[in-house]
């Protein structure tokens, strides 16, 4: 039996709402859904989202605390759960979010737990993947109606704007530039999330691989950007610990430095990506969003045109 979607009264909760995954999703949901609840960690993120989306409910707090989890899930109909990146307690927080959702399902209007996982969570050498593998298992056994989306490496993180500002652009590769990855483009991911939210029970108990591209190397990515812009871009592979320090600074804002679990997870990721990359197939995403996912060239042309318009 299909469950009707109530755009006026159903509360859609997004966690890590100021992060990259929600940057393209919120515009697809805002105003269409009357009750959009955005959970953020920092006061600055709360201010930013309140300014950009004044009709949404923005709730600031620490998702590791049970009272905050209860607060953001109270009355919610659906959650898109995006975990804090490389959090040392990621698995435990995931379990706790699922338990809070189970409580809400028993006592409230909660219907659907949508989990943003990662492509190939069974890769145990990758600590961040392994955490999500455990959370997926917990969710599958929870009794909740769930959908798991498994995005890959985000092409949107490629530093197009930085490179185009350089007189002689040099791409500083974090890993072997000849290792292949299947990239996910955030606009494609956002459309997949929106489809799952709005079609709800059609996607119960499903797991979806979310790849926009077939395997392609960073060397080919750089060549594509060079082709789009008519620019010659050189490649330099950075030293291991230089890359590690930069990645740690991106995911950890603590004044005391990076937690050792986060540090270890990033080190393993670097080594794994250098050798294996992350590879997948875009067919499922094409079926889900009803169009072919963006190509690398299409994505770069869009970003370059936006930059030129600015």
C-alpha cells in the first residue's frame, strides 16, 4: 500500500545540513516541503542556513548527545542521516541515531530512515567505510523502513576554481594520479535523495550504488578540465604527510588537533586510494534519477560557466 506524502505536515530532517551533501539537496526541498528541519553542529552554520533558508527550522547542537538526537527527531517523518566525516565515534553515533528513530517510530510519526553511507562499505581496510558497514547492519536489523545510498568520491571537491586562478596551474594530487575512481557529482546525489524522500515506500529496504562516472583517473580528470578551459595543467603528487595534514585539517576543527582515530583513518584512506581507488557503476543512479548522470566534462563546463558569470 502506497503511503501518501504530506508536503504540508511531514517533517523532513537533514543532518550535517551545512555540509557538501546537503548543499545541492536543500534547494530541491526548500519551499516544496513546508516543514524542513536542518540539523547543524556549529553556531556559524546555524546563522548561515537561517540567513539562506529563513522558512526552514535550523537546530544547532552536538549529534553525539542524546538530548540533541531526541530534539531533532521529535515529530520527524523522515531523516536523511549524514554522519560527521571521520568522527571517532561514527559507528556509535549511527547506532544511537537509529535507536532514537526507532523510539520516534513507536511513539510518533516517523516512517523512513535514509542513510548516506559510502560506496563499498565492505572495504574493511578503510576505517571510514568499515564504520558505515556496521551502521548499515544495525539499520537493516532495526525494523525501520530504510533506504541506503552509497555515494563515492565527490567530483565537486576537485579544485577547479583554484586551478583557474593560477597563471601556471598545477594540480597537487593527494594520491597516485593514474589510479582510477568512480566519481559522484553532488547534483546527481541530491536528485537521488529527493527522489527517495518523495517516493518513500517505493524505496523501502533498498540499497543504491550512487556513482556518476565509470572509473577514470585524476590524470584524465585534469586533462578534461584542460580541454574544457583550453589550459595546460601540470600534475604534482604531494608527499604523504603533507597530504595527511591537509586532509586532517579539513575534517577536524578541534583546537587540540586531530583525534588519533581520525588521523589513522585518513592515513589508511591515502594508502588505499593510492593503490586501489574506488570504482563502481553508474547504471543504478541513472535508473533512480531518470536521466544519465553528469559526465566529467558536463560538470566542468557548468562550473566554468558559473565562474565566468561571476
